[in-house]
């Protein structure tokens, strides 16, 4: 495949800005470790211009009728669909995931903008019957104000689309810092919006050293809301900073999803689904199924079938359509895998598949399966965020749900059982923001996506995603 990699830019106040004397950083192809391009970093003055533009443009954008705002979002969605194959290849080049997965992600980014385009028209208020005289209590939903959004590298087009879509549909302006590891993907979303007629300044895209950018933007009183997807420690830092000026926050942080598998399922028929979900995007997915709690009677067969399928999974460059798993996104993930797996083996886990890096060029890691992993092993307590399945036996429902709820995280959880009453009871008992029963399909624009406990708060997508960019105002009129 010849490289379609574009010149990297930022978007500030309607202008595309290149390096022009600014600091730059290389963007690396995780499949080859070659440099794809050089990304300009925003100077403090660039961030100030983006803030000023967000403040100015908010005044007019919030007055644009929701239907008109929606038309721009819909046009951007259709441009993304027209450019889908180009965007798909950018995602695979920068992030490493197989083209088939990148294609689905690109389609979902378009669907997300389109969904918000529609939902923005339904930011309803209400009239409350007053307890006194001729008083009327009118409740309005107004856009909260300029939003600062930070998107991670693992879903470099759909995550920016969620954050930008919600903000713009609600009538907010937005400054986004996409991931420095996969910048061209997010820029393609911004280009579609600009080409669709988005007014200058409503969306700015900046890059840089993440904590420097977030500190600069979050200290500003102009920013009224922060939307972050990433790790729990960074989410906590951003919340502390947001508290200084009482900014609203949506925090979509890490998880460590348990999967409860009961002995009434047909093991062979569910395993292909499990493998696809576990090794999607190399397991670098916040809702990735990770801790499999499998009922004793089917445990051995489950582990054996899982390991055999993992060993057979084709791994290689995401640009080769035959591969089901590409490289990890960056070298930090290779180091994390090595440390967590070594620790788990030392703690007494059984290695059933994988467990090591593939080659020494490109960040490839073998799909790995560990069984009988002690709860004390680091990987049972820290999100592995990699191609690692942890499979442990459980006796019954009580043990399964207790072990599933043991961690301070609560993003996604899954239950597999053909007994409807049991599956529903487990679903009710799991401490998670999202529960999949007999499936892993929990991410779609219409449904709320978010966690509980240390996995964060607030939801993206769905009416909740729009609501998070709106504020409630009461007008009491006589
Ligand atoms: P990391 O914490 O260094 O970075 C995660 C993301 O946050 C990156 O996109 C990064 O650019 C951004 N970031 C880091 N510091 C920031 C700051 N001060 N201000 C604003 N943005 C900042 O971790 P990593 O090694 O890149 O990713 C691995 C960990 O991150 C995983 O363990 C996982 O928990 C978490 N993560 C979660 C998601 C998710 O979808 N919830 C996505 C990516 C990463």
C-alpha cells in the first residue's frame, strides 16, 4: 500500500496551521516503527487564540438553529462516508488495528455525527405548573459553553466524533486535543466538518505535550466543560484542575471487564465471539473482556478452546487484510505486557498461549491466555490494555458476581448464560455502567456509554451524551 499519509496540521480559529517554526514530534507507524510524519505542537499563543475563538464563536453558534447545526453535522457524516477508505487507512497506519476494524470505526464515526445531528433538535425544556398565582416556571436547556475535549489513541476517529458531535449539536464550541499518536485520523474528522460549512472558531484542533495542553486549557475560565477519555490517574488530575473553576466533567476512564460464563452455554459456539471481542484492537479497548470467570464444569474445555483459537489467530500488519490482529499502538504497551505477564507467571498462573513479543520491529505481541491467575497478580488488579485473556474457575453465581465486583472499576461487564432469569439476576448484580448479556455489542451512538466507580462518570452517546453538554436554566415569570 502506498502511503496516503497527509501533512499534519492544527486547526485554530478556522485556519489550518503547520509547523512554521513550532516544536514538532514524529508520528510512528506501529507496524514498522517508521516515521509517518511530523506533528506540530501548539505554542501557548496558539492555545490562547483557540480559547479566544471558542469564546467568540460560542456566542453565535449557540444561536444557530439546532436544525441548521444538524445539517452541518449530517453533511460532515456524509463526507466521512465518501472518504471512508482513505480515513480507514489512516487509522490503520497510525494506530495499527486491522483494516476491517478501522472500516467499522470510520463508519461508526459518521453514524455518531449523524445521530447527534438528529438528537440536537430534541434538547427539550418544560413548563412546570406553579404553586402560586399566575407564575410560570419555564425550564430551558442551554449549551454549557466552550468544551475542552481530550481523545485517546485507541479509537482515533470515533472518539473525537463522540466528543465533537455532542458539543456541536448542543450549541457548544469545542477545542479538541486528539492523540499525538494518531493525529491524522482526528484531523480527517475536523476536515469533514470544515468542508461541511462549520463556522470558523467553533472547532479548534491542537496538539502538544498532553499535560501542558490540558493545564493551559483547564486553567482558563473560558472552558466550561471537560470531556476526557483515557486512564484513571489522568482523569483524576483533570478533575482536580476542573474543580478550580467548577467546570463540568465527563470522564470515560479505564475498566477491567469481567465476563461470567455459566455451564449452560455451548462452549464451542461462544468461543469465536469471545476471541473476536478479546483480541479486537489488540485488547486496547476500555470495555475489552478481560477477566473470564468460568463455571467449573466447563472450565478446562473453555481454556483449551480459547488457547487453541488464540494460537491460531493471524497477527501482522493491519494493512494486510488477512491479519486479525495488528501491532500494539505504541512501545509502552509492549513494556506493560511484558511486566504484567511475567508477574502473573511468577504468582503461579498457567501460561496457555502466547506470552511474548513477535519479532523486534513493529510492536507485535502474541495473543496471550493465562489461566488460574491468582487475584493477587498485578494483572488481576490493573487494566492490562493489551491482548491478554485471564481465565479463572468459579463455583457458582455468588462467587462469580463477588469476584467480578471486587475491583474499584466499573465500566463494562458481561454475562453468558442460556438461563434468562440467571442472566438477568447477574446483570442486576454487576457493578458496571454497561452490561452485555450474551453479547459484547454495547457501543452504539443510540446507547449511553459510561462507567461507575473509578471508571468515571457521565455518559457519551445517547440522550445522556447531549445532556452532558447542556445546562438547565429556570425562568420564573409572572
Ligand atoms: P496515558 O495515561 O499516558 O494516556 C492515555 C491518554 O490520555 C492518551 O491519549 C494521552 O494523550 C492522554 N493524556 C495523558 N496525560 C494527559 C493529560 N495530562 N492531559 C490530557 N490528556 C492526557 O496512558 P497510555 O499508556 O497512553 O494508555 C494506557 C492507559 O490509558 C490504559 O491503561 C487505559 O487505562 C487508559 N486508556 C483508556 C482509554 C479508554 O478508552 N478509556 C483509552 C486509552 C487509554
